[in-house]
C-alpha cells in the first residue's frame, strides 16, 4: 500500500469506540490504562501499518504510561488516531502522538473526574433516591437513564470529536462547557440532597422513620441530625464510623422506647 | 448453596462495571442491590439496601491511584445475606444488620482491590514477552484483567455471603429491641447519605443550597402537603434561581 493512500475509515473509529469501553480492563497502579490504550488503538494501527513489524513497533509505543478519566480517554484516542494517520501518510517518523497524549491526559482527567464522577453521578443518584423515598420502584431505571443519556451519548461522540479537532480541547469546551455544567449539577445535587432531609415526614413506607413524633418535630430533628453528621465528617469522621455510631444511637433509642 | 453461588456470580459480573468494563453504573448500589434481589426473588429488599447505600458511597471517586470502598460488593452481599438469611421474614431488621455487616467489611474489599491492581501490573510484561508484541498478545493480556476483576468480586461475595448468613441467623435470635434498633437504623441511613453528599459537594456545613433544599422541601410537604417529587422540583428551581442570582 502506498503511504499517501493510508487513511482511516469510519469503521476503524467505530472499532476504537467499541474497544474504549474496555479501556480499564487491566488497570494497574504503575501503568494504569497503558495496556487499555494500546488495546483500544489497535484498529487504527491495523489499518495504517500493513507491515507487521512496523505495527508491532507502534503498538509498543502506545503501551507507554497513560491515565485519564475513562470516558474522556475516547477524545484522546480520536486525537491520537488523527496524528498517527498523518504520521503514517507522510512517513515522518519524528511525528508521534505520544506528546499529544501526555499533554491531554491530565487536564481531561481533571475535567472528566469533576464532571462525570463529581457532579453528573451524584445528580443522577440524588434524583433517583428522592423518587425511591417517594415510593417509586423504578428509580434505578431512572438513575441509569439520566446518567447514561449523557455518558453513552458523549462517549460515542468523543472518538470522532477528538479525530475531527485533532485534540483541540478549547473546541471541546466551547461545545460542551463541562465546568459550567458541573457547577450546575453540583448546585442541584446539594438542593435535592437538602430536599431529602426536608421531606422526611412524607417518605413512603418502609423508609418513613418509625418514631412517634409529629411531622414538624421529625423534620427539625432530621435536619439537625444531617448537619451534625455533616460536621462530624468535616472534622475527620468517616462514613463507616458514622454508620457504626448511628447504629449505636438507634440501639439506645430503641432501648429507650423510641423506634 | 445454589443461591450463594448465584449471588457470587452476579457480584462478579456486576462488579466488572465498577472499573473494568463500560462503567454504565450498573454496579452502583441503587442498581446492583435490586438486581441481586430480583435474581433471588425479592427485589424490594435489594431496592431498600441499594437506596439507602447509594448516597453514602456515590461521591467516593476513583481518582488517580485511590481505590474507593467496594459499594457493589457491599450492596450485592447485603442483599443476598438479607434475602437468603431471613427467608423473607423480618425484612427490615435483616436489612439493617446486613448493611452494617457488609459496611464494616469495606476495608477488606478495598484491600482485595488493591492486591488485584498490583497483580495487574504484570500484564504489560506478559504482552511484551520474548516472542514480541502482537495485537493478539495485547488483547489476551488486557482482557485477562477482566477475569481478575471478576474473580475479585466473585470470591469476596463467596466468602462474605455465607459468613453473613451465619451472623444474621445469630442476630435474628436476639431480643426484639435489637431488631427495632436495626429497623430505625435503616430509615435513618438515607440521612447519613445526605450528610456525606453535602460534605463532599460543599466546603460549608451550612451550605446555602442545602439549606434552600431543606427549607423548600419541608415547607412543601408540611405546609402545602405537596408530594415529595413536586417539593423536590420546586426546590431545584429555587436553587437554580438562587445560583443565577449569586452567579454560581
């Protein structure tokens, strides 16, 4: 095959997209997603390097240390595919996507962690938990739908976006505004978390606390308990320790005739 | 024994979603719990367990080398212990005790995860063995990681579930006061979830958005007798407007 005619096809990028869902299958402390990147990138190298030894050499290059947020790794995979394609077509062996990968993985890691783990996930969870406490049995389906509508939609698009923009993060941010959306979801998550505590008197059975007090007293006590627990977490408590403490308090209340 | 094996198998499969495969959030307690319950014929118990655990662990983020507590194993094991161990009776006390039991085992699940990720470091060496790197070797080495992740959750469930059932049998023989305590414990756990979420989403204990949510939610259900989802929707709009005013 002539070098100039080496070009990626849509099917190659679709192959990368499919394999990107496995990028963390061999996650380890020292190389993190390195093997996963090489695995996901294989369809690109298969197309661009018909010669086995050249392809093997490129595979080794793509087994370098790599770690980023797994969903946004797709953007880097697409960008690296574009640079690798240019390298294969020009024959310029000095050109290498390694530098691009190293440049993009930290900022996209921070961006993705903040958006997907730190805001979209709690936002979806808080909505679903509210619906569950209101007595909706299909809240797990709601949780999966809210989260994956954004997750799968973005992830399917990221490889192609990375390829089209050659890894232009500014263009990515202009299109999606991840920091702004993260702030919005965090605000809404906090408000809805507060709503969970404020609506305790209307929780559906079996979640309604079995204590013989009226709604206003129960709500006030609940909000106070949340604030105390939040403060304890702030001064060094852990969820496990607080859970044990809560169990001990419940035992004391039950022994005192409450509950 | 068949039920324990089914629980361990499901734990292993759903556990893949945590890190190794897809991350569609099927491994979150809110989904994994009812899924386990459904397999064992009692989805409501799983829904209870998943629902109260969800917010406690949702913001434990896998950033860098930090490996969070395995909330999937906790939810799946707790559901299996509660369903199999209680035989469908005394649901709430059994749920409370199972939750407590599996949560205190969180450090064990983190240690197992840590060990497995250390062992995964050998996989790139396998891919680059003396015969040279090939696409096939990379795929084999990489996908071997899936087996390791599956086995970690499978073995943890296989140990935790039978041990938990024995402990639950013992617990159910305790006086009624212990059962009442566990029933109360389950109903208060969502509040711990709220506290954990508030702690991780804001640097302030009295965060204004949390307060808006509490106030609007309480006013909605206590004064206006609004359904919880309606109160939540109004609170969300109020919070959004508040955020716009303060430029957040």
